[in-house]
């Protein structure tokens, strides 16, 4: 059985460090997009709520214009 020295271990791990660094940089590019998802969801929720209010107001106006139904 061969004895593993610190230098040998570093040499074996060097390619993994390179891949890990590449992965970290790729994640750094994606992180702002992921972090913005909750903000986007809140904005979409507000728009949906405003849309529902506008539709309700329009329906109310249409009912008022038509007058009482008999």
C-alpha cells in the first residue's frame, strides 16, 4: 500500500478545486435571478389584485349603465 503524502493529495484534489471554482462562478451568475423570484412574485400578486379590482369596477359600471333588470 502506498503512502499518501500531502503533496500527492493536493495534486489529486487540484482538478476538483478547479471544477468547484467554475461551479461557484456559475452559481454566482444565477444567484441574482433566484434572489429576485420572491420580489417578482409579489409584483405579480399586486398586478393580479389590481386586475381583479378593475374588473369588479367595470362590471359595476356596466350594471349601473344597464339599469335595473326586470
